[in-house]
């Protein structure tokens, strides 16, 4: 088996399985102790068997949804994972838009060289792009909570002051929206 999920991914998906089926059921299914299942959840260990790790990853995906994962450069390097369903949907949408844009440009290419150049452009969304989207979503959620709890009117001077105090720059929805549109093609 060539692919083995990260300890972090196994941890999240094991927790999802335990939430759904119970710790005893998961332990019985994988023929391990409940303490071992807790160690998987805590991220202290992962299953010895790669097949069990993959099984947990696949069975737990139903509960957690898709993830965006960047693998490290070497055998022992860790991977980084984004679990936010909104971000994974955004990644799929952005990649689909890039594929459609590339296909449209290929159809109007004037010669084989142009067509090759267009087809060689990557359409996949990078981890760093999606990490930026995730951070912006987190900031917007925090700002919305602060707006409700602080009693600010949306986009009032008090709200803008709060944003600048907490994030160190002026919030501008139009700037955020244009950056998002640039990313999505």
C-alpha cells in the first residue's frame, strides 16, 4: 500500500467514527483496545497497519467530509491539512473555474504552441491559497461574532476600528472580494 493517511487525519476521522459508533464499537471493529482508540484520537499513535489507517480514513470521511492536504517533502515530514468544508468546496469551485477557463482558452488558441502553453498551466489549487481563504473566513466569522456581541452596526466606524485594532489593517469588503475573484479565475 503506497498511501498512508497522516496521524492528524486518522485522529480526526477516528473521533468522527467514535462520535457516530462509540469507542467500544470502533475498538471491536479494528480488534484493538479502547485505550488504543483513544491514543489514535489524541494523535499519540496511529494504527500499525496501513490498511487500518486507510480504512479509518475512508470510513470517517463520510462523517468529516473531504479535506485539503499538503504532503511534506520527505518520508518523515508531516503533512498539513485543512478540514473546513467551506474551504474544500471553495477549492473544488476554484479548480473547476480554472479548468473551464483553460478549456475556453485552448479552444481559441491560434496554433499548437499556444495550445501547449495553455494546457501546461496548472489548474490545481495550492495549499497556501486555500490556507489564505481559510484564514479570511476565520477572520470574517470572528468579526461577525464581535459585531453581534459588541452591538456594532455592520461597517460602522466602531466596527472598522475593532477590525483594525484586532487585525492591524483596514477591512475592505471590495478588496477581499476582488482578491477572491482573482484566485477563482
